[in-house]
C-alpha cells in the first residue's frame, strides 16, 4: 500500500474558501478516479505567519495504480487547482510506502 501525500501551504486570506473547495470539489474528484481507497486531511500545528500547511493523504494499492493516476488524472486536477488558487496555495507531492 502507498500513500500519495500532497502538502500545501495556503495563504491565510483564502484558507476558508480553499478548505471548502477541497472538501466539496477537489477531494471528491480525486476519489472519483477510483485509484484511491481512502484519504485523510491533516493540518500542521505551530504555524508561522506565512500561511497554514495542510497534508492530504490518499491511499492506493500499488505503484501501477498511482502511476495511472499521475498519467491520466493528476494533470487536469492539478491544473484546475492552480488556475483557481495560483501562488496562494502551493505545494509538493511525495509518495510513502506503508510498512506496518
């Protein structure tokens, strides 16, 4: 099992809108691809003034499933996010393997 982890730093001024959009639109769209079995959203504590940092973790079965998502679904979903929020919500992605 793998976790596709998306870490985002979000400007304070758009946090409420970003959270609402992520929960009602973006995450449901990601889950509708059928590539992930579950997700969770976390917020980093002890933040500075540069915005709030969130991690959205999507669980998938294997690298083949994740690679299919990355090739066939991620570009359009990321483009939609970037067009909506631009530099006010920036992030990076990592892949974690569940060991235990």
